[in-house]
């Protein structure tokens, strides 16, 4: 399966972006299809069945958000990375509502996109609904209700700040993946912080306290030295 | 001297009981006249009211116009500065791209692409800070107790973890008695950005043998954080402008940075109900002190 060349569909109306990204992704071993609006993306998904879609949000005719909504509505679960230009939390909640598997803020480094593409493909179970589109996530005794913004451990509600909850959400939707601090900052905070890594570590400490998770012998969240964090148990998604 | 007055008053009181009043001067007023006079009085009254209202309206109109004009000139100033901040890295990027295309060897090409990356980094930083500024107006702030000494320690460590400042000392002084130090209510991440920017600025504008000091004090109502340095100081004519977006004082030209750092600090402090001040001297004993005052959180 990994021998076979995977097909990516790249949908963005900015030619300078796709003209540079497409050859870059092709050099990385992918077959790349390019479209410049959402309607064309829908057609290409039906005719070519790509393995992954990279979808810009702001596009003429049909924007990325609407495109994704229609795809999911039609029960098409092709993994999708949304390129959003806004890092606000509400925007990310929307991305979730539409069932994006991951999102990346513009401007991004192409290597970062490649890393995202690979991570999402590794996680993807073809044809299946992904964890990113599930409202209720369960990992052993830990339950996260994304709609109600609530987490509980062994039935006891956890007292978490919204940021810590968002960190937990990102980790649980990306289980068994080494998530760097920069990645968390980009996805959860939406900002680049000068003292970013510490900002992440502070929330992680809060999360671990709430989960009663010992960093030295963790059950839920493991620190990968010099790389980031990994959510250990397998996660089950519903709804 | 007042005798005639007293006696007159006495006579008038006594006379009232005994005599009918004697008509000396008689006004005959009919109903029409009463209506006319009443109308006149009401009209005068309304007129004075109207004129007063006009005056107030004119004044508020004037004030509105002035603040609109100020906002407009502020916007123009901002655009002019933005234009300038983008122009330089973009020029660098163009030149670097030409060099990449025309490079005659790997070394030349490598150098050109390094320069291109640097220009891109500068533009990215500018954009990121612009986003932060506009985000601040919309995002919801966390409202939780923040441990200021811990936050300051984190931010000082973070600033010193930048390779360029690795061997620099930052003196952190926090009053320990009585303990514990009171908390501030707010958004830890944002307050961190503010404190970090101040500390990093202090390091940026001082050299190795100059000192940087961060102090925190409290008086029960206010937490005062001072970030002080013994650097070159800020010229007096720049002091009132340095919190403006993209303003660059004469000392800060050619220094790395988006030009939005202090504007961000001021906004974050204001969002927490606090204030920021600066004082600076360019003659000995020279240096700059930024003072942030934040309200202590109520229990």
C-alpha cells in the first residue's frame, strides 16, 4: 500500500501557491491533482477518488468549508486538511463541525504541510469516519464531550481551563502521534508565542494534574523528549 | 437710617387691615393678552432650549469630527508605516530571487536563498504580530488567577533561552514578604506575551556589560511589574509614541522586530484593566524603565 503512489487533491485558487506546492508534493512522492474552486474539487473527488484533500477555505464559487460539508454529507470520508487563514478558536470549532482531519494556518512552511499530509494519511482508515469528525471521544476511563466542552475521568467531571481542554482534544483526535509543541501552538492557540514551548508545557502540566497522570510513567500522555507529546491509549469516537 | 423703611413697612402692615387698596396704577389685561404673553414666554423658553441644544450638538459634532479625523490620520500613519515595513524585506526578497536565478555556483545560490529566507521570516513575523493585534480585539480572554512571579520567571527563562541572550544576566526581584504574592486575574498566555516582549526588548537594547532587571511589587490593590535596563535610553521625543503600532524610535531603526511589540503589550495590559508607563534617560545614570500596573484579583 505504501509502495503505491498516493493521490492528493490540492484545491486553492491562488496559482502561485499551487504552482509551487504541487511540484514540491510530487517530489515527495505523491501524485497531485490541482483544482481552483470547491465545485471542481467535488467533481475531482468523484472522478479520481484521491487519498487526501488539501482544501483552502477562501475560494470562489464554493468555499472550502461548504465543499467539505457537502463531501461529509454525502458520506465521503476522504481525509481532509483545511487551510484556514484565521486561527481563532471559533474557526477551528467550525473546521471540526465540518469534519476536517487537520488544519493549517497560512502562511505555512511547505514542509509543515508535508508532515501534516503524512500524519493524516498514516492515521486514516479508508472509508471510515475519522476521530476528528466524532463528537464523543473515549479512551479507557477518559471521556471527552467536544460539543459540551467537558471531559470526565471515571465518571468524574474534570476541571480544566478551555486551553487545556483544547490541548486534550487535539491529542485525543491525534492518538499515537508525536505532536510537537509548535504543532499544538498552531492548532490550539492559533498564535506563535515567543515563549511558546513553555506556554504549552504549563497547560500540559495542568492537564496531567487533572488526569492524575505521572509524567515519569504516564498512562495517557507521554513526553517524547525533544519532540513533543503523544497520547498513548487508543481512542474510540462516536457521533 | 433705616427708620423710613421700618415705619413704611409698619404702616403698610397696619393699613392692610383697615383700608381697601387705593388704585394708583391699573393694568387691564384681557384673556387674549394673557394667551399672547404665555405664548411669548413659552416660545422664548423653547428657543433658549433649542439654542442650547444646538450648541451642545455643535460641540459634540465637533468632537466627533475631531476624533474621526484623528482616527483617520492614525490609520493613514499606520498604512504608511506598514508600507515601509513591507517594502524593505520585499526589496531584499526580490534581490535575493534574482541572485538565486543568476547564481554562478552553489555558494552564491546558498547565500541568496538564505537571504530570501531571512526576508520571508521578517515578513512572517510582521504578519503574525499584526494578526495578534487584530485577534486581541475579538478573542475571548481567559479570566483565571495568574501567578505573576512564576510567570515572570518563565518569561525571563524563555528570553534567556534565545541563543543571542544565553549568557546574559536578568535580575529578577520579587517581594517575598508577606507571602504569598497576590494573583492577577486574566489570561496567562497573553500576560506572558506582554512580559516576554518587555524583557526581550530590554535585552535587545542593552549590551553584555549593561544590566536588565525585572521587579515585582504589590500594595494590596495593584501589582507593579518593572522591567528596567541600563541601556542607551529612548530619546525624549520618541517616548510618547513608542506604544504606537509600527512606530520606530530613532534607536529602534534597523533593529530586528515587527515594530508591534510595545503596541501589543499596551493592548494586553489595557485588556487586563492595567496601565503601562515608561521613563527613560539618555544621560548618566541612563536607562529605561517600563512600569506595568495590574489590579490585584479580588478573592
